[in-house]
């Protein structure tokens, strides 16, 4: 899944830190700190945008919620605008192409 970085330099730093994590040189918490420092924040989506993403993938609401590892009740609430995706779900949407 493509990521959006704050800059090309931070993308290179993050890639290096991921390599260090894979090699066991840094722990998961340190990598999360680099995620926060290097990755661009997720942009909030409107209800219509969430529905458009689901429909573009041609999946039902419960299936779409499952893709995001959420209960099936979340997606209809998002599409009606009753609730907004949390940070982790918003990050998933932010990596759409």
C-alpha cells in the first residue's frame, strides 16, 4: 500500500528505519515514532467519498468493513455521515489510488 511522506528525505529515513526494524535493531515502538514523524497525516473523508471508494471496489458494506478489520456497523454510519473513521481507518483510506 503506497504511503504519503512529508518529504522525499523523510521517505528515505523511514525506509532506512523499516530496514533496521526488520533486522531487529530497533523495536516496534521506535518505528511507530518514525511513522508519526515521517508520514503525512491522513485527510478526513466526507461520507460521499467513503461510499464512492466502497462502490469503486464493488463490495457490499459488510465486506468493506471487514477489509478494514472493523465491525460491519461502522461502514453504514460512515456513509450516512453519522460517524467519521478513526485514525487507523482514515489512514487506510488515505492510501487509496
